[in-house]
C-alpha cells in the first residue's frame, strides 16, 4: 500500500528557520570580535530592548540572512569606532609629534644660526668702537675662512695702518712742528718750495763750549735739554715752529708753513717771554748745584723760499734765503758786551712791527744800534735791540 502523500497548499508558506539567540550571537562576536545586535524585520523593539554595549560611537555593518528569497533575519555587525580608528589615530599622533619636533628643531636651528651670525657681527661692531676710541693694539683673534673672517682681517689691517700712522705722526711731531707734520700727512710729504715772508729766529746758549768742558756728557745733555724745552715752549705757545736744533741753538719760524700776519710781533713776544722764563730756570739749576745759563736771540723778517729740502729718503722742512743768514748773524752779535743786548732784530722786522698798528712801534722799547756789516752780506744792515715792552 502506497503511503499517502501530503501536499502543501499553494496558499500556505512553509518557513524553516533556525533559532538565533544570545548564544549564537556570542559565538559570532567571538569569531568576529565585533559587538552584535539583532533586528526583526517588520518589527520594532521596545525602547527597553535597546542596549548600547559601548561607551562611545559604534561602527555598524548590516548583513541580511535570506530564506526562500525573503529576509529571514538581519545581522548588525558593530564595533567600537574608537577601536576601529585606533591605528589611524596612532598615525595621526605620530605625525603630530613628528611635525612638532620638526618645527622645534627648525626654530632651534634658526636661533643657533642667527646667534652664529649676530654674535660675530656684534663683536665686529664692538671692535670698531674700540678702534674709534684710539685703541689700535686690540686685535680680533679669528681664524675664519668666511666673509666675517675676511672682514675681521680687514679691521686688523686697518688697526695696523692707523697705529702706524700715529707712530709716523708722533715721530713727525718730535722731529718737526705739529703744523708741518699735519701738512706733511695731508699733502703726502710734498710741501714744494714756495716764496713767502717769514720771520726767522735764532736762539743760542752762551758759554756752551765752557759748559761742555766742565760737565760730564750726561749732565751736559740734561742741562741742554732742560734749556731747549723751556725756550721751545715759549716759542710754540705763540705759534712759532721749531725748524731744527743745531747743537745748543734753536732755529724757529713764524709764518711758515701757515700764514701769520703778525709773525714779527709774535717772534718778539716769544723772545721776551724766553728771557722772562730764564730766572726761574736758573734758580732751579742753582738749587741743584748746576751752573746758570744765558742766551741771545736774533730775529729777521724776509722773503725766503720755504718747503721740503732733502731727498726722497729724508726730507726736512726749512727755509732758504738771505733772511736766515741775517737772523743767525744778529744772534751772534748779542755777544758784544758793549751793546748789552740779548735780543737783536733787523730793520725789516722793526718796520713790520710798525705795520701791525699805530701803537706797535711804541709797544716795545727799541734801541737803534746803527748799521752793522754782517758776514756774508755786501751791504750793512740796521740793527735794533729790544729792551722790553713799553716806554
């Protein structure tokens, strides 16, 4: 007997399903390491059925489980968004740290680079101020091959040049007058010969030969230097320049190399001031047990040729002309005992004093000594003695 067959009517839908409960969900969560929840199709869970298994946002993926071409169930695969983004956030943190480190390193490098440039520049600026103050001995002890090193070498070379210039100036000032030294440095040691009216003065220490025989060389030099220093100071304070020292003689100029309209007046005033300074010098020498001194002065005003005389190896600023010979001869005439004159001037000097003003001739006590022949001249000259100031 055939067993009876059971047929399902067409209007009846057979549903075969598998129960999905929390145990199944737990197994899936273990396999996927995701947090899962279930949703029933065409159904709505009550409010109390919702449960958030994470304290933060979740990343959800939906998976439908079909059965006979119809959704039987929908799986929601959920995972913490923080855990999902953890690798990305770690990379983000790494990039932030890298960026911050790079910026910090760049700033530090910029600061170090700025200091490496600014500090040498500040040192160079300080050194220029040192040079400006007149200190040429200080040097920048750098051994650099860059531009700052070249600049430091240039500053050191400039210091050497300025120091050498000062040495030359000091040497010139000790050998010639400051006025001549300034013109030599300014004009490049040219000072070519020029004709000009100059008042020439010769000062001679009397009895120097006797002194040289009675004094030791060191004592003689000390005595001579003190005399020359005292007399030269009176000349220079009145604008005269020391042309040269000739043993115990002084040759001075008034009116060269710089113009001096009242040169004769200044020369006579200097001669009187030297005689006024002599008593104090002799008193000091006598207190030391040394011999006292006396001297004579000859002054002449004349047209002469003034300029550098010598060779390219050695130059001497001086004047050439008959006036130089007259001044020297007038100084030698002060030894005449019958004249009792320590200061003698030429007629040209006397006339020049008169041209300085209406009261110039009577400002000095002048004594005419007459015409006197001078060695080296064919014609005699009128000689005047200066006995003081006033009538």
